C-alpha cells in the first residue's frame, strides 16, 4: 500500500507518517527508482500502534521504547502512561480550583493583589507536594524479598509485630459486596488486597513501585495492578467503594498526608470506607513518650527506624476525617501500629 492510501485508512496525514519514519519509528520499503514507500501489513499495524499511543498522549521517545524494549510489555507502558495522565489531570484540577477562587475574588471588579498572589502560592505549593515525593527506600529492589523480610523476627525493634493481626482486622472491618471496588494503596506484594478477593470484590492494587506491582501480579493475578501515587490516584472520582492501605502512608511526609486523605475521599463513593493500618502515634505527646522510652532503653535501632520514616500523628488524621464528614473508629495494636477506619457520610 502507498502512503496516501495508508494515511486514509488510518485517518492520518502523509506528513505525519513521514515524520514517524524520519524519527525512526517505522521504515517502509522504498522503491529504488522513485523513492515511493510501500507499506506492508506489519508496517500498517505498527503505524496504527504508534497513532493509538500518540492519541493517549505518549511521547515519541516512549513509543520508541514500547516498540523496541522486550522487557516491558505494551500493557506496562500503558499503565505508566495512565499514571502520568492522572498526575496531569490532578494538576489541571488544582489549577481550575484556584482559578475558580480567583474569579470569585475578582467578581465585583475589585481585588486584592495580595490575596490573588497567595492563592497562586498555595497552588504552587500543591503542585510541588504532588510532584516532589521520591522513593528513598528503593521499593523496586525490596520487592522480591519483601514477604520473606516480614517474617524475620528477633530484631530489637520489629515494625511487623502484629502485621498479620492488623491486616486481618482491616479485612474484617471493611464491609463490601460482590463487584464492589476496593483500592489498596501502596499494595506492595498484595497481602492486604488479597484478603478481599474471596468476597467477589474487584481489588485494584496501586503502587508507585513497578517491582512491587510485578510481584503482586505473580502472587495474585486477580488483583488489577495500577501504577500510581498516593497524591494522584489512578482512579476516577467516586470510583471506589473502599480505599485500604497498610504500612504505606508512613512513607509520606506529614505535609502530604492530609492531601493523601483528600485524594482517598475524592475517589470514594458515598458511604465509601477508608481503612488505614499503619505505623503511627496517637498524638505528639505519645510520640515523645515512646521515643523517650526507646532512648532510655538505648534502643538505637528503634530511634533510627522511626527517624527514617514519617510515622503519622493519628489525631491529625482523624481530625481531618471528622472535619470532612467521615465517621471514624480507631484501634491500637501496639505502641506504633494502629488502624483508622472511616466511613464517608
Ligand atoms: C512497606 S510496603 C507495604 C506493602 C503492603 N501494603 C503490606 O502491607 O505489606 C510499602 C508500599 O507502599 C508503596 N508506597 C510508598 N509510598 C508510596 C506512594 N507515595 N505512593 C504509592 N505507593 C507508595 C511502596 O512502593 C511499597 O510497595
């Protein structure tokens, strides 16, 4: 087939096709005497893939990887692209929300430049928070050994004490029906999400680590895995009947935790449930008391481990939830591990 026919068949232009050729994405045969391009069936299929991926916003550089990298499947790349689109969507939502406020403030023809500037700075801060998180623990590297490490006992400070008990309690608390959607954020290898599968629930496991998602898929093929971040969940508004999360939120600095709750609330249906099992203190006084005790006991492992992560202040999380119309229950497993269960009213 010649270029014009191909362009017509694929609803594109000859110019775009030549551009993809110039960028090395396709290489149709050229006739020696007149430079005419002949497109085989394979070329056309490849071209249709390129066009489809361009339409969902993938860069040419990424598309090149999709076409040439045997280690990652098309599905993996689409997953990454969806996550990037959700991040952009959240950024657009933040910007539109800010513009709404600016319009309201300027509606009567008068406005305070300081207030408008403050709104813009709030937006700037929000954009920074959503983008700045980085995985300093290298979860991709931890993925293969993760389940084994949970079982290791005998440390002077064992964050996984009561792990099984806590996950079971979370699975008992959350009431779901057949075909409901349960999003497990920071799903890791799927240990919490899998506890909902037998109820006929659709479990969506979300994680920033592709390594963890891979192990999760291998262990629990019925969990749908999605690459994504606490602060830009790859879910539509009101899509999930419940959001659960175990041992993940404490990787977010305090400045990001309330934004994470806001994100959970965004994706929840009315009467949706949040269940968080995580390392946290009851409040600041409790934090000081526990850390002081470790100091007295000269338990440097404990002090180092707590310093390395961002154990929450439970009272701040529950206050936010109550202020945002959730009914909240809490349960404490030990000095550093608690559960927050909240229902959206
Ligand atoms: C300690 S593991 C817990 C895994 C699992 N939920 C469990 O209970 O065994 C923490 C997981 O949270 C994920 N995680 C940490 N911060 C995250 C973030 N900001 N967004 C999404 N996932 C995150 C990590 O990649 C990792 O898989």
